[in-house]
C-alpha cells in the first residue's frame, strides 16, 4: 500500500499519468515499460520486491534488466513521508530514479529529496492543457 492515501479522483489521475508516461517513454524494440498503477502489483524490482509506478526494462537474452524506475506523485503525495519511505527505497536500487510530480511541485520535490538524502536522476512535472498531456 502507498504511504500516503489518495482519494478516488486523484488515484484516477495518478493512474492515467502512469499510463501516459509509459506510452511516451517506451522505445519499441529496445525498452519495455511495465507499470504498477494504483494497487496493481504487475512487476517488481530489487531484492525486497519493490513496486515503483514505472520500470523501464531492457531484454538481454532471457533476462530482463531494469534500466530505470519512476514514481508518479499527486499533490497530496509530494510529502516528506513519501521521500523518506518510497523515494529513498527506489533511489537505493542502483538504477536511475525519476520523480514525476504535478506542475508547480518540482522545487518542493527537490527540497524533500535533499532532506531524505537522495538525488533523483530527474524530476519531471506533468499537467494537462485542454486534452493535451504535458510532461517536462
């Protein structure tokens, strides 16, 4: 379960963003992206079976190797608790860790990451304009 609960509407937005990022970051033939939206547990990584929102994999023969992981947050989950628990766990896996936060929350995520002693590979902001998904 998540460290910080979301209401149903925010969970739907979170899960939609997870799927949109997976579509945008996929590299057919080179990189596969698996997702764990909501309470789904589709793919895990690390010895402790950690379930980040997105895992970018490369296939090496019969083995899959994680290339990066990413966590999508909503306004109420860009918190010190998330940084100290989930973000710290994800950052310790030895692959690049990315945070994806709502527009206007990047600086807060940077401060919280620093307080937790982690440095994400990147922090992206998402938003919606009319029917367009914005990520940057």
